[in-house]
C-alpha cells in the first residue's frame, strides 16, 4: 500500500512539474555531467526548436553561442560537492535551463563552486555589468593577448564574450550549500 501511495504522489509531482515547465515556457532543462557530447546534443536540440518556431538566424546564433560558453564553464569549472547524498558529487556536473519570454530568451546555468571563489567572481561579473560595449571589446582583446590563465585554463573570456554578445547585464547568485561550497547561478538574457 505504501509503495503505491508513493508512486501516486511521485506521478502527481511529475504532472505538476510538467505543467510548471509549460507555464514558464521552459524549452530545455538539463541536470547532469556536462561533456562535449552533451553540449552538442543540447545545442542541436535547442537549435531545432528555435528553427521550428521561426526564430531569426541572429537570435539562434546568439542562443547557441551563449549556451556553449555557459556549458563550457560548467564542464571546466564546476567543483564536486564530496558528499555522496548530494546530486552534484562529481566535477563538471551542473544544471542548464533555457526559457522563453515575450522579448527574450534566458539561459541559466548552475554549478557548485568553492566559497573562496565568490568574492573574486562577483567583483569580476559586477565590473562586466558596468562596462559599455566598447570597453568590453577592449577587455576581450586585451585578455586574448595578455590574459593570465587560471589553473583550469580560464581567463574570464567566456563571461566577457557572453556579456558582449547579449549586451544585457548578467544575473548571478551564490546560494550557500555548506561551509566550503556554494551553488553558482548564472543567467544571461538574449533580447529578441
């Protein structure tokens, strides 16, 4: 009897979840390990959906580009939680959500980061949000020529390029998971 009640509750949860996704026009929701094959599959799926909805080539390219940059960020920089009961227990695991609104698409990613990274990352993203397009272009070129690479190979180019391509402020949050890690939520808005 208990098992059937649990299954019934779970099926209701799935149905409610499905209705919520449709109500918010969520086109893609993925949680898992981000590999090259996963990136290719997700970008192909999204491109086909945007083509079917007669979205312009420019918007399709921007969505594709921002998705690739955002997923590469997870693949290269997502930290494991080191707690077996947590879903994000391995390097390169994260979340991708693409939703459509009247005048824009939002690409949101989430992944685990070490707490010591929050201040530097927050300052960098805030700086990007306050720069105009010419300053962003200059910063991008400078980083290409002289940027110092982090131990994982990043020079902030992905964030700079996302901000340049979208021309919209980046939204970011760092909900704390535990004393060592936080969940980095990063949203890029692509205006139509």
